[in-house]
């Protein structure tokens, strides 16, 4: 993988388990470890809502503004982790504004699928 900047969304419980270690080792093995930067976002909420999505979006936006865009986004965990990663990525990429009347949860559930991204 030619990614230099990676954002890893991970369930906070999984962060202390073998799957997290395996993913980190795989990144080191398949990326240029001298140049790869991995940011880990583990503030995933079970049954995420607009507030928790907004927090993830703000984190991703701030990191992007400070350090540049991500080459890869990885979600490690269950549905809440995957939904949070999809929502944050989608909102950042499309520059969609979140309004009080829009439910990000519905956007993720009904209209959004971000599959593997290849350069």
C-alpha cells in the first residue's frame, strides 16, 4: 500500500486486543514505515448519533487541515465503528454541511456505502 497518512477508526475495546496489533503490524509491513503516519480515532459510540458523528468529523477535519489529507481510512470494529468512519469520510470528501434537520445516521444507513478505495 502506498499510503503515507492513514486514519484508523477503532472500537475502544478492540484497541487493547490482538486485532488492533495485527492491523498496526500489517500497516508497518506494507507501508513505508519511515514515512507512514497513522492517526487513531477510538472515541466510537455504540449507536452513534449526530453528536458523535460530528465529533469524528471535526477530528478528521482538524487532522487534515493540520497535516494534509489521508491516503487511507480503515475501520476496525463493528457497525458503529464502520458507520462513524463512513460518515466522517463522506462528509469530509463531499464537504457536505450537517444541518439540524439532517440525520447522518440515515445518510449512512440508507444512502452511503464506501467500499475499498484504490488509487
